[in-house]
């Protein structure tokens, strides 16, 4: 098992636990967190499509049509979540 990357009280701790379950049990992740942030992973894949911003434009729709994607309102948050997924 990988060492924990976030503090236990962090809002990202639940995402990290979900990722552990995904890799251990093969379960999908569909987690909404914060205001307008979403992590969606159907199965372990070698990519994560990322959209940063609050507009639901064409780029948002293209990203959210994939089996593995992250919608984040801030680039710092997107980087933290992507680091957990990697």
C-alpha cells in the first residue's frame, strides 16, 4: 500500500481512501467535493483528463465524456488531486 499523501483531516483524505479502494477492489470513483469539483474514474487508466474552471463549455463537456476525469475550479486543487491519482 502507498504511504498516505494528505493529512487525515484534509478534504482530500476521502479521495485518497477512494483511490485505495479503487486499486484494491476495482471499484469506480464518483466523488463530488467542494463547490463544483468532481473526480470520476471508472477503472484504473493511464490518463486523467482535467478541466480547470467553472464554465461548462465545450472543453468541460469533452473532458467529462471520458472514463477518467477531474473537474476542478482551481488549478492548485487540480494539481493536488492529480498528484493523488498518479
